[in-house]
C-alpha cells in the first residue's frame, strides 16, 4: 500500500487482456477508478441515481399537437388536475390536493420539484376544499417492479413466488358477484360518496389510465382509482395501456406516454377494503359492486376480489358496443396460421355462493357451489394457433378484436404438461390470486384449495409466446359453444345449424355441483344467457340475433362441445379427457369434422360425427358409455326438461320478421 492509501492490484493488464480495475481507498471508502466517481451523500441520493429518466415519446398528432409546446410542469398539472377531479366527491367540491409519489419516499420539503424522475414527485397547486385534510399521494401507472415493492411492503399476504409471480390474497371474497338488480340513483350516490371519501382519506392511492379494446376505432378510455398495489398490477396486466399509435408494438408504455390521455370515458372507484353501509337501501351485506351507466362510473365496496373490476368493465362494453352494431362476446378467440378464426364460448369455473346468481349484492352466509369450468381459457390457449384473447371480444364490421390486454386463467390443478403456455406465463409481472405455496421455497401447489378453488393468474397477453399482436383478427370461421355437462348425456361434439346455435347460445348451459360437509350432492344445471348473463345489459335475444346475422353473413359454423362427463353423471362417470377434447377442436379447426359423416341423436336432435381422428368412436354417442341405459334415458329427459323450463322466459320475445326466427329457435330445442 502506498503512503497515500492507494492500492495497486497486479499489473496494468488483466486476464484476457482486459485492463485491471485500480482501486483507491479514501477516508475508508473504496472507489472504482475505472469509471466516473459516484457522488452521493445519502442512500436516498444513491437510489435516485439508479433511476434513469425517460422522456415521453408518444407521437403528437392532430388536435393533440398543443401538448408539444407545453412545458413538463404544465403537463403534470393538467394530469394531476384530471385525477383530482376523478377523486372529487360531488358534495366535497374538489376533494384533497393530489401529489404524485409515495409518501414514504417524499423529502422533508414536499412542495419542491425533484429533478430526478419528477413524474413521481411533482406537486401541483390545487384549490383546497373542506375535505382536504391532507395530501392524497397518487401513484400513477406504476411499473410492475414498483407495484411489487408497494405490495410486499404494505399489503399483508403478498409474496414473490418461486416463478417470480406476485402471490397475493383477495381477502374474504374470493369470487365475484353478479350485477343483476337495479338500484336507484340516490343509493348509488351514497355508495359513491362512501368509496370516494375512503380513497381520499388514504395516504396514497393507485391510479391506472388504460384502454379497452384493441380496435382503434372503438376504444374506451378508463381510469381506475384503487387502494391496493395488487389491484393496480392486475389492471396493468388485464387492459391495454397502449393507445392506437402503438397497436403494432408489443410493449407497455411508461406513464409519460399516457400524458395525452385526457378525460376518461369511464371511472372505477375501488374502495374494496371499506364496507358499504348495510342500513343503506338495497344493501343486504357489507359488499356492493355498482355500475352507473349514466354517470359512467363503477363503485366497489366490501370486496377486494380483482375480478369485479374486469367484469364490471365487460358489462359496460356489453352496453356500449351493441349500440354501435358491434357484438360483444364472452368468449375466447384464436387464429390458425391460415387466418381461420374460432370463437370459444363458455362459462368460467369458480366457487361462489348461490346468492350471486340472483342479486348484485353479495349475501353473506350462503351455501357454496362449484361451477364447473368449461375450458374456454384452456382450449383457446393453443400453442399451435395464435391467441387473440381468452375471455372478452368484439365482433365488428372488420372482424374480431380483444377487449383486454391480458389473460385471467384458472390455476386449480394447473400443470406444465397439460397447459404449458399458461404455466410458462406465470412469471415476474403475473399476479397469482389466493394460491398456496411452500413457506420456504415459495413453490406454488396448484392442487391446493385451502383458500379457494377459484385460484387465478392474471398476466399480460404478450406472456403467451404465440399471442397475436395486435389482438385483432378476421371474421370467425367457427363458433364453438362449450358446456361442461355434469349429467353426462350430451355428446362430446355436435354440429349445430343456425337455429340450434342461437338456442344453445341463449341457453348458455353448464353445470354446478353443491358441496357440503356431508359430501357431494347431485349435479345441478345452470343457465347463463349468452354465456354471460351477469354481464349483458340488453335482452339476450338481441345478442343472439346479432350473432346469427354475423354467422350467416360470414359463413361461420356452430358447434356444441361437451367438456364434462361421460359414462354417467358427476360422481359415477368420468370427465372427458382433455386430450380427446383437443383432438375434437383440432378437427374443427382443420375442417375435417365439417365434412365428416353424421347421425342425429334423440331428444336434443344433435348431429354427432361417426368418427373423429384420435378419439374413441364409442364415446361420441354418450348412450354407448352408460352401462345402465334406463338411467341414461331418465337423465337425458331430466336435462331436456331443464332446458325447456329455462327457455320459457324467451318464448314470448319475438325475433325477426313476424317472429319467424323465434319459432325456428324454439324448434331447435329438445323434443320429447
């Protein structure tokens, strides 16, 4: 060591001819002299130097060109004033002042403008109202990495799993409710006031500005104000944080790229940690999820299940899109390499309460039921085809478009062998809801149902390697209706004529199984019109008529695929193997099934193929798989009766000229 404290390490040249790092120790600190000296007096200053400031690069066109001459400070003011307006309750005037940035990371002088990553720390001047008791810090369109930090630091039950996904808990509610009853304007405003006041009382809130629909001509701008980082990351993954200038890019932009977002078309106030007041009219529990189409707002109280936001926005699209002559669809969608598009309709599987089928308000203490998943996400996610989307789509004049920017897949019994694309998508950035994992290794056990059977993974669609970006495609060639028949009497696959397609589309059949401590009870049929009764805003026949018109115009074929039981009902038979269902779907895609030989079944009058490559011929007609033929016939007639009873509510609704289409649809039902 030299007298001045300098340490000389070896010679001038190092291994492989690279220059050696020369270090010098000054005042007890070791410096790297191979690069510029880092001057940081505190840890906070050092962290600030880690942040690379990025400039906005959203193209400025047309009327938005005025923003080009706006200074950065004015841009921040406009953005935060817009958010402040969203947070303002009607009787609270402007609400509190809003400030960008995490209060835990603020300096002692919060009114100063930071010169490092200032989009997090800018403080505007906004009028103070009577409720502005303190600043509300806005964490705006944070990145997944930032949201991970927020969740792990501040949200109990949030952990990083071994795959890199964020594992978190949704609280007591692990499933969604159903928006099936009306409420008056006054009640909505009471709940809105309660939610907004709660959000305004927090030290910080998360704000996402995002787009619905990949079709640039029919995008809806949405603002989500929430209290949890988990909810913000969920929405970041599930919706398109890109505008129409960027539809050709598979990227998620920085917050600066959304500075020209403007006024949202719809706003969600997610105050899920805070209950509604049960003494308010229409409230039967502490949970309420409310939509007001006139005000273009959604309010969430008493449930932290993230799926409420997703399905609330889907309901909005079910109202807005048909008014533009665009059909909104609860379906998966994929495309073959030759451009052939297929739609997959089916009810999502989840565990919930019986009360959810009937009311918007979740009722505590009901019997739990398990709705059997139909396989919509699994079958639409096919590594041999391009994924357009797994759940929500629009069918317009130019073809189909995905409403979402991500996927929300069930995780129960997930395996790499059966669903490799979904398995591999569960990595950094993905949200894992209510899963159970090893305390030490953080490896998830996807068979575990301790928290709920409705475990979920929310990930950006670009995590699927064969996702089609942008998520749009030509007009569908095949419309596949998926039913999980727990009675075990529907064929694995049936070809439908147009009237039958409309009949089964309006019926929206699948099965549920009630569970008690005494064991499994008999399966029950459940019918959800258009495979999404909880979300549709118009009469089901309106959507069915639009579907029929589009199928007829573009030459699409309808199919009914049973992913449920064979050889007996739930509890005695066995579920049809996924490998067989995939072979059936492959034959539909290739066109080989369309040209096959068919025979008609009794009662339902379904056309079933004589053979399908890779599928045992004996299972194609369900009667062959039942050892007790009498029991089969009784079960078949029972299910047919349930179909007929369900359809009674549609009998008097006339569709088509002189109601002729109604008669055709009724004639497509079971005859016995």
